[in-house]
């Protein structure tokens, strides 16, 4: 049934002439995306060292849920994971799974900087950027099998690509700008100072100059330029009401534990 629906969607999209247009080309329903995310997260758990500290995970989970609660996908099940890795990195996969590296937590000066990156990653899921890329790359028969869990080898390869920062994990500048805009709105509504996104972006650029290896995977998947930072600053000025929470009591404790 799901395979038939995917095939029908494919035909309809082609009939409408959207096949080569790029953005919004998506053959996966929201329900199927969350199912695919659950399968991918199991493969990723076997490929990366996940942090099991309950205090650290509870803090990141609460921050993530606070941001998600301000979005149009607040009713869906989201999962937030901490990866034990000193690289300054974060990534998201389809179906509401967001991963934050301990290296990013260590590099951040306050809670709003972590919230800025997390809101950005959440927004890639909100805009369904990953499933758009999967839809464009895979044939309809393989795509249907992925959603139904009938191609475990392809699922493992897809998870490995995402973890390594391969093609399916890389976003265009327009996708990055959309995630910035959505992320700013969500973190601001959640109470976090939106300037945290700007200061974290600047920190990432500084690290690229001083320790390029520490941020290599982040930049391979998230193109970041000074122009993009300035665009983010301009967007902040247009927010109707800017929140002011820059730090909280739990951040220092979490930073010390990682």
C-alpha cells in the first residue's frame, strides 16, 4: 500500500513538472519519514559513540523539546542525542532525530549558543531537507523499500553517509538560510537569546582558521560564510520580540560533565 502511494506520488510530481526543480521535491510522507528516522537512528547508534550521562542527555533533551514546542511539528515524537566526539559538530536525520557532539558543547560559551545550533538542526527537519535529498537521489523502488525497511544494506550506507558528512548530509546555501530563519524564530519563541546563533557561527569560523580539523565535518555539510552571519544578524533585528535568556543554571554543569 505504501509502495503504491509512493509510486503515485512520483507520477504526480513528474506530471506537475517538479522533477528537476530542487526544493520541495519530496516523495516521502511525514509518517513515512518518522518511520525511516527510527530505522536510521538504530544504524547510527551502532556507528557513533553515544553519550550515556543522564544529566547531559536530560539537559539536551529538555532544550530540544523546548525549541520544538514552538514549531508546527511539536505533536510528533522527537529524539535528541549526544555524541561523545571532540569535533565541533551537530547533525539531524529524518524523523526528528538530532545529534549534538560533546565538542560543540565544550566550545559553546553559554546555553544560547548550543540552542542556536540545535534550533538550526531542528529546522532542517522542519523543512524536510534530508528527505528532499533522499527523494531526488533514490529511485522509486529503492525509496519504497527504504521506508518499509526492506533495504537494510542501503539504510546502513545512508546512515554511514550522514555520519561521515557525505553527499546526503550536505545542504545547499538556500537550505542553510531557510534553517537559519526557521531556527531563529523557534529559539526566540522558546526564550533563548537569538544572538547565540550569531556568536556560535562566529566561533565556528574562528575555529576553522585556528583548528580546521575540529570543524571539518560541520563545514562540509553546512556551508557557512560571513555573509550568512550578517544575514542572520539582519533577521534578528526583524524579530517582533527578542528573547534574552543567554545562559541557565544547568549549562555549566553539563559543560563540566562532558
